[in-house]
C-alpha cells in the first residue's frame, strides 16, 4: 500500500471533515447550501495513487449529493487509476497508528449532530487531543460544533474565539464568527428557558447580544409566549415591545401607562393617544364629563387633538354647563371647516347659552355664520309656534306678517240652568284689525255683546228677597266694548299684554280688565306665567251684575290673580305639565272670595303611529283640583252667582290633535273624558248675616269636554274659521259656536295655528 505522509493525511482528513460539517449543519445559521460538493479529497487520493480511497470518497459524495453530475475530468482520472496497478506500500508501526488516528477522526467527523451529542467524554477528549496535534483550523472548528451538539455553548464559545484569535485566512475567521454566533444563541436560549437572568448578564458583559436578545424577544412574541416576550423586552428596555406584550396579555391599563410615560417615541405616542381616545369616548358616554376632559388634556399635552377628540372636548364642556369654554372649542372647529354643518350647529348650540352680549360678539365675529343662526332660530320658532318671529326670515315665513289683517266674527254660547239664575246665553259680534310693527303684533278690537238669562221663577231667591214676577226686570243686557293688545316674540321668550273695557253701561260697577303674560323658553323646560284681572263669566250676574229689589246693584265679579305653567320633557316623546293658580274675587256688594287650584298632566306625542301627517297627537292623563274659600254660587246680594266649590277634584284622559302647519286648511281638536267629585261648602242666604243657613252638598259623576277648531283658505287672501265647544257634567251643560272671516293679504305658504279663533293669548291666558 502507498504511504501517507502526515501532511497528506491532514489534507485528506480536512476534506472529509469539511464535507461532513457542511452536510450536518446545513440548517444552522452558518450552513451554506451548495449544488456541487467539494472534490478536493478525491483529487488528493488520485494524486497519491490511492485508488480505493479515491473511489470510496467519490461514492460518498455521490450518496450525499444524489443530483450531482461527476465532472468528466474527475471521471476520467478515476478510470485511469483503475487500469494502473498501484505499487505495494509498506507500513511502519508509526504509520499504522497515524492511520488509525486519522480513521478515528474521519469516523467522528462523519457522525450526525445527534451522535455528536451522545459522544462519550473519553472519545471527545481523544478527538480534541488528536485535533490539537493536527493544527488544522477546520478540525478546530469541528470541535466547536461538537461542543454545541453536546449543549456546551460556553466551551464552544471559547473554542471559536481561540480560532478567531489565530491568524487564519478570512474564510476560517468568518466560519469561526458564525460558530461564535451559534454558541451565543445557544447560551442565550439556555439562559432564557431556565430564567437565569444572571446568565444573560454574564453574556452581555462580554459580548454584544442586543440583536440576539431582540430576535429572541420577537420570536417569543410571535410564538404567543407574551410573558417571556415581556421579560426580554423589559431586559432590553424596549418599551414598545413591552407595551405590545402587555396588551396581548390583556393588561391594557398597564400598557397604556407604559406607553404614555414614553411618548418621546413616536410609536408609543401614537399608542398612548389611541388608548386615551378610547377612554375619552367611553367616559363621555358614561356621562363622566370631567374625566373625559382630563383624558383630552392628557392627549393635548402630547400632540394637537384630532377633530373628533376636540369635538368631544367641546361637548364635555357643554354638558358641564361651561358654555364659554365649549364655544371656544366649537369656534376652533368651525374655523377649521366652515362647511361642516355639525360644527356650525355645535357652535350655535353652545353660543345660544351664553349671555346676550357674548352671543352678539360671536355673531359679529362670524358674519358668515349669521344665516345659520337665523335658520336655527326660525326652526325653533316654528316648533314653538312663534310665527311672527319666523316672519323675520322671509325664506321660512308662511306669510308676510307685516301686512295688515282684518277679521270679524260671531260667537254664541249657552249654559243650562234655571231662568234668571244659572241659565246664561251670550252672543258676541266683533271686528278686529292686527299688524306687526317692529316685532310687536298690535291688535285692536271692538265687541258688541248680548247677554241673556231670563227672569227668575216666581218665588226664587234673587237680589234682596224672593223674586216676584210683577217686578219685571233682570232678563238681559247688550252693550259695546273695546280691547287692545300687544304681543312680542323673541328667540327665548314671548311677552303679551292686553287691556279691555267691556260693557260700557253694565248694571254693576264697571272696571278695566286685562292681563300681562310671559313665556320663557329655557334649555330643558318652558315656563309661562300670567297676571290678570278678568270678568268671571259664569252667569249674567257674575259677568255684568244686576239690580236688586231694593234698588241696589250687585254682582259684576272680577277675578284678579296669577297663574303659572311649567312644561318639561321627561323622555323622547313624553312631557310633563304643571299648572298652578291663585286669585282674589270681588264685585259690587259681593263678599270677597279667593280660590286656588292646580293641574298636573302628562302627554305622549303619538303622531308617529298615525299614517296621516300631523303636527302632533298628544294623549295622556290629567288631574286637576280647585278650591274656593267661600261658596258664592247663590244669586242674592253678597253672593256672586258663580261656581265656587269647596273641593273639586277631576281625573281625566285627554287627546289633542293638530294638523300640519302651512296648508290651505287646518283642524285642531281636543277631547277630555273623566270623572269628577266636588263638595260645596255650607253658606248663608246672605253672607253679611248668619240667617237661613244653606247646607253643604256633595256630588260626583262623569264629565266630558270637546273642542274643535278649524280654518279654511277659501280664496287667495280670505280665510274662513270656526270653533265648536261642548261641556257636560253633573247638572251642567254648556255649548259654544263661533265663526270668523279673515282678510289676510300677506298669505304665502298656507295657514298657521296661531290664527285659530281660540288659539291665541286673548283666549288661552298665556303668551303662546
């Protein structure tokens, strides 16, 4: 056999080892995939005429690279060797030992990484000693890889660093660096898996492992091991990674706190802003407006607020009734986008709660917004039936309210009862003229009234004694009267005043009557009040008075008092109304009296349940109570001849309907059906003496009231209107019927409900 010199055998072994290493570690970070194997070993055996070794090495390469095509020159060289007889080789003992060692090295090099891992300590020690004698850097590299296979990264790291320190060529140094990197990865992995932070500290103290730590942290994150990822991110002081890991663990509050404490980093600033935005919205929806503002301020300290966050800030100030601050916020939003109607409406809403002077400042600063303010005012005015105010904006007005309107009508009513006493018929013919001047609607009206009761029955108590037919007076009266009124409508209030002087020559002393009323539209409720002095029109006696048998005059009762109304919504379509009233009553030769009363009602607008397009359809319950200090229902001197129960309690259900505004016809109707209970206090025939007492009484029963009003545009400027009322209760029946014709030259877009006969302050008592 041929002899191998140590150099030759080292070359052979290096070739064998390198082929094995590349095959076994091709999946590691230092493995380099190759389509063609290293044939250095084969050529070495060919040059040394080692036929069998060359053939064996070639077969090994073919097994490991099954797709590899043997080069033609190599194939020819192998064939030539097989045809040439190799000279005999004589081995010495030293050569034999050397060959055995080389074979051992080759055997170990040919093992898989798994087999390296279970290589015995004695075998590995022998391998290291043999490698040390060779002085071959490739073998030195293999020692490092075996250390790694045996999970000994510290020793592997030392081995690779020793190789790097020697003056080898660049390829060896590069491979040693790759081995070192693999050793650091394995050592770091061990420290992480065992939770030995001290090990990481040791590694980091001597080696740059920032990239390895970062890769390990993100690898754990992608593997959904968020606890491990958080530990590694914290170690690196990677606040962004730690924030994401906390979020994945469901620890949103901790993640937010961490992000918001490191807003110098753009990614964390964005994360912080997003989380704070969610909190701002959630607390706003929970009506925790102060907390919502705190989150807005925190965001604003990081970067300017988005439009959405700024809008929430404005509404939070608004809900806290900080209207000036809300106005400033909405002014900023409006300035940034003047075409955004939401911002305009928000600005208008906030400004509308400011004092008038500040409102004017805003409106002067934003002339382009003035039309929006007017449109909003017109919308609210329409909802409140302030049609004179709507007329200030000609684009929304139903008519030109500056034009003069003239109207005339007839109204008749009758009340059942005994002739000359409770029975009472009224007939009224009137002529009126009205015009809007400088926001005030001024109205003047002339009335001609005919009042009739008939003569009391023979023996009835009337006046100063029992009535005798031959006395022959007290049946009725007719006379004239005048009245003037002024009505003003503004954005948040109405004012109304009227003065009346009726029945110039009535039997009892006459007096000027009238009322002063106001309505205030406040954010969450409406408040109305009225101070008045009005005729008590229950009978001929209470309305105009009468002459007693002794020649004295008595009656002509007036009621002087105050009443108020509070209306507020209690849900999306339910509202609550509370009325209260107190009055003093007096008349000529009539004992003074007083009354108090209240009414409580709730109503729901049911128009959405009706196919026909209505303005409203209100349905609900009502309870009312009236109490008079004295019973003055008799028709003798000192009494007033008016209904004055001690306790009157009524429970009822009511329905109110109004058809749409702006059409050529309109109907308003109200039905009230209930049960009443009353008691009349004991009294005396003459209240100035305790002679002939009248016992108290009680009664109860069902009552019903109906009112229907309508108007119809019969020609371009002409309107026909009518009203019908019917009231029925125990021992009481009353009916009223009226008709009116009106000339309205300003009509443009249809009729409005404020022109209905009984739907005005003169009749309702309030400034609606």
